[in-house]
């Protein structure tokens, strides 16, 4: 009883009260001894803290008159402040002055120093005054709210950005159970954290199956067998979140979920189609927090990058990006728009749907049911005096002709097509019914692209390949004649043992020339245009892929998989 001895020695506690004080302190082992003595009335607060200040060599601050620096309270861990009854009162030059009523509690001060990264300088203060000021500055019940917020963040990293409504049906009640809500949230959060672009929920005869599309490939997720009991409730919960009819199980439905995952805004497009064993769900995740639209991140290098930048700086004409669904066409076009946008340029886009909101760009969502198609929107936006127009896709003759007319009237037009390579875009437009001379005179350049997985940076290793294991058209030596050195991922936790993490583009850029224009007008086969483009220096998708393999960005197997059938 060091404290009691000090008090008795100074005459601050009567000898007659000493035994009773010892009993009282022993009866409350979880409470600081001086707090017990104050509560039981064995000593007054002022002499007690004068003695503690002298014992610990700390100044005593009268908090009833002291001025609290509110800047010192910003960013303080509320839970610790409330739990340990400590109050920052000033902050200067990396030092935080903290009032405490318990000088024996060094752990609280050490924890505060660790959490804030500041040097803590303790001063003594009245516990009652510290408690009053904490409530004054942090609010009544602040500790409870902070704990609830921490618990919510720890247990549920998903926040819906729109209110959802549900009826009183049995299906809706099952879907709203806490366990089902938590399960669906975990599925969405896990997909977002694993960088998945799509979630496939499939109902089979044996139960439910969930697969994530990560870096372009579907990966099945291991699920506990008990999840099959909740498959109807999972589907209903997703329908409620997407504002769909939970009772409709015979017709396809499309919806949308807006949510935040760990502070990142994620847009989810939901498609539900009835199948033989139940409803199949595919969700496309557009993680806005992870998207950076910058041409430097697209994967174009050297001559391809230089020529493409020249194309998008032209005052008029059509620039087309081609490739299958999911090949990164929209990302490339958004990046190109960000490269050329400025306060002096008016940019208008027509999209179905508008996937990413872009500042400084006017974006139009098509609505076919009310007649707002690509072609109808194009006719209207020409009266809005645009400099650059982006058309989400040239999918029919009417849209293609409207784009060509926009180009002929002095506008730069960006758009996409679904073709396998760049030369095929000419024949595709002509097949739609567009006059060849219009195609030849307006299309300035066509870029075909694919996405290949990149080697995982955490487990990437260099190796000398066996020439017999490489594709027949792979370069047999480096430009300087040194032995071939390639890279591959060996597999680690970061890449889920796949050896790959992330994707980059491979590109085939065709620039229109006078000779190619003549060939287009003559309606020649795309293979003839391809040969002419190769003579002009065009690198094929496969050749660009081999270049990125030699740079260590990807592997020969990955390029071979994505460009299979393109061997020339």
C-alpha cells in the first residue's frame, strides 16, 4: 500500500482511517486506489492530487479554467479517450499534452502515443473534470457510438448507397434475416477485395456454385455445404438489393446495386435469368475506386503509344477500338478522352450504359424504350456544339452513318466495334450497309486490343526458356543477340497461387493510308488490307504480346492463350 503509506506519512489520511481505507481498496482491486479513496471520502481531491503531482513530478492543471486546444482533439481515438479517461488538451511540435486522472496508468499514455505517433506529455487533472470535458467535446455516449461504429466497420465492410424496400412476403422476410444479409455482404466484399470483375451465382442439381472472374478467368469459390439451405434466400436478397421483383422467377430481370466497400464506391450490374435448376445470377462489378483512366496505364509502348496519341489529337475523323466483350475497349477510350479533355474542348458521350462518371465530360445514357437510341442521340448532340464525340458502340447502319456524318462535319469521333482484328473493322462497317467511300474517307485509325494477365510482382522470377517449349513464331533471340531471359510467377498468396496478378493490354494499331483507302473502296477482303498494314509497320496483337513477354510483363503461355488462332 505505497499510496496509503505516502498519504499517512504526509498526514493526509488519519491513522484511525488507515485500516478501513486498506479494506476499501482491497475490495475494489480493478479500480485505482486513489479513485476508491476519493469515492469513499477518505481524502479530498485537491490535497490528493497535490501529493500525486509531487510524487510523480507532474504539473497539476486546473481544468475548470484551462483552455482546451480543439485541434488537439482532431483524430484522437475516442474509444481509448473514453475508456481510460484521458484528455488531450494541447498539441505543439509533435508533442501532445494529455490530462490524466490516474498517473499510475502508463499503458493508456503509451497506447495513445502509439496510435497517434506523437510524444505524449502527461499532466494531472481532476477525473471528474476530465470526464466532463470529454462529454463536452466528444458528445454524451461517444464511447458507445465509437464502439458501435468500430464493430460495424469490422463486421460489415459493405454500405448500400440507396435505400431498399421489401414487402411482407415470406421470401422477403427470409432474405432480410441478419445471417442472410451478412452472407450476401461477405460474397460481395470478398469479390471486390479479390479484384473480381464478375460474380457468377449458379444453381445446380447438387446445390449452389459461386465463381469470381478474376483477371479474365473464372475461379470457383469454396463454400460450406450448409450454404445450400440459403440459396433461395440469397437470390431473394440480391433481388431486393437490385430493386427487382422477388416473386418473378420465370422471366429475366436486370437491376443495379450501388454500394461502398471499405470506402470505395462500387457499382454492380445484376442480371438474373431462369435456368433449369433455378435462377442464375451474374453481377458485373465496376469498382470506381480502383479505376484510373490514364493512357500510361493501358500498356501501349514505343511507336504504338506515339501514333495513337497522334490519332486522338486530330481535329476530325473516326478512331475505332475493337475487340471482344471484356477486352478493355471502354477503359482505353475513357483514357483517351482524359488525355484530350480541357476547358477549351467540349466532349459528349453516348453510352449504354454509362459505366463511369467522368468530370468535365457530358455523358448521355441511351434509353431504347423511349426512342433515345445511339443514332437519335447523335442527331441531337450535334446541335450542342461538341468537339469530340464518343459513341459507346457502332452496332447498326443508322448509328454508323450518324457517326460518319459527325466526322464529316468536323468532329473527332471515338467508338468501338466487335471484331477480331483491326483490318476487319473496315469490312464490318461495309457489311452493315455503310458506303465504302464514306468508311475510307472518315476512319483515321483502328486499334484492336486484348487483355493478358501480368506476372505477379511478388513471386516473379527470371528463367532461361527451352526454345522447343516456345511458340513457333516467338522471337528466337533478343534484339542485341543476348540469350533469351523470360519471367514467370511461381505462385504466392498475393496471386492466389496462379502466378499472375492484374492485366495489361496488347494492341494492334492500323493507321489509314491512301493505299488502304483505295483497297477499302474496292471492297477487298480484310486479309488484303492486313497485308498492306503489315507492310506499313503494323504490329499484330501476337507480336505486341511477344514484346511484352520479353519485357517481363507477361508470359508466352498467356499471350498464346489470348491470341490463339492469330499465328501468321
